[in-house]
C-alpha cells in the first residue's frame, strides 16, 4: 500500500512552537492506494482490510520511503498498520 504522511502540529497544546530540528516523523498517514492483497500460507489471495482514504497509524520506522512526482510517500505492508482512525462522522454513521 502507498501512504502519505500527515504532518504533525507545529505547536504544542500550550502554544509552544516546535522547531524543525526537534520534530519527529509523523506516525499517522492517509492511505493513497492499496494493492489487491497478499497471499496466505496456502496461496489464497486475502483482500486487504484497509482502503484508500483511510487514516492509519503506523510505527515510526515502518515502510520504505519513496519520492513519486516530487511527493514523499511510504510503501508498506498491511501488517505495518497499527490501527485505523475513524472520524466522529464515521462513528455516528456506524451506530
């Protein structure tokens, strides 16, 4: 899958501005594209649970960084995804 990092806030909750040298890589991103899935041990194709447009949490060192059309993106496996963030509207719709 292809993931675009979502940049973290440049200020803390107290209003302190964080300089670029002190920032960590964001561990949240938007899924841009997803492949057809992966093969299990028996060779059967397993469809991904993640879809394009999902907001995902992943490990700090997950994936491989690539540059496509001047944009920095990550290529990663679905197993690198720690969780999917659902918006309030999605939660209300599911209820």
